[in-house]
């Protein structure tokens, strides 16, 4: 974390005018003993059980705060905070995790799945703002995953198939709850999963069998099938069957394909 500092000086015994000093950049991450980096601030707040300070430090975190040695330390701490009882703490922990991944040179499938689990739980959060933020974080995370999977010479530890089950589960979440909030949370989850799968495209092809087997596919499943494998004859057949049952989305997909 850096900040710009400047001041004003003057000799009032000689003149009444103050003179502006040059601007100096202060890098708190370079403090001896790592006492002024965001990781240390966060740990101090957690150890003192200061919920407000913990939340504030989490929400202030961005990828510019990280040094090379910090992200690995952050992961277990942030994953724990992602299950906090405080809604805003959970939300900020999700955002901090997504920011952290951009600073990591490599990320394995286990880490990706753990982050997806926290963000997926955020989509079912009773707090509306947390659901919206979790959806935004999922979209950002999807772009990062796609870049990592497509990057030449990228890590071999990260494969889409490792975390596809959670996306499939989110995509198949039904709307049969009597509670409006739960129906909205299910819809948010389906839309976020659809966005992730659409971003991955053909890299998510291992999800096809489960999506093709869906007995009565919802709109998001239909869109996901087309995004993953638009030229697969099995996908085309499923779309036609759904259209024959009167699914308006399937009908529209067929119209757009001609």
C-alpha cells in the first residue's frame, strides 16, 4: 500500500508565506518487519476480535496491497472470514480473495474450488448487497480462471473439471421456494454460474453430460449448453426438445441460430 505525502514549511519570523514541499511516495509495505502491510493490519484486527476493524481492513484490500510473499498467507485467513457471521465481512472477504488471485503466480484447483464455494454461499446470503457483490466477484473470478487456463505455459494444477460440479449445482438450483429471497438467491446463483460457464466456453465441456441429462432444463441451462458447445448435435437436439415442450427461451435460441 502506498500513499502520497506533502507538507508546507515556512519561517514565520522571516515571512508570512508557507512553501509547499515536494510530494513523497511512502510505501507501507516496505516498513521493516512487515509491520505496515495490509496482512499485518488484518491479523492485528482479527487477534483483537475487533469486527469493525477487521471488516474495514478487508474492504480496503486490493491487489495493489500484495507483495510477492503475502498472498499465500492471506488465503487461509480470507477463507475463514468468508464464513463469518457478519454479512459485510463475508462480502469483503470474497472481494479480497478475488483480488488476491490476480496477484498469485499460480493457483491450483483446490484453491479455485474453495474460493468458488465461498462466493457461491454469498449468492444465497440473506443480505441483498452481499448477493449482488458475490455475483460481481464470481464474474471477475471467471475471467481470471479463463485467462489462467488459456495462458501459454500456465499452471498444470488448475483444470476446469475440478470445480465444475459446484457450477452445475448452482445452475440447476430450482425456483420452487415460497420465499421471495430464496427464489432470488437461486436465480442469482444460476445467472452467475451461467456467466462463469459462458466465460469458460469449450473449456467447460466436462459439464455437458450433466447439463444434457437435465430432465426439464431451465433457461440458464439451455444458454449454458449453447455457450459451451454451440455445434454439438446433442445440444441442438436438447434445444429442439425444449422448444417442442413450449420453452420460449429454446424457441428463441432456435430462431437466432438460423
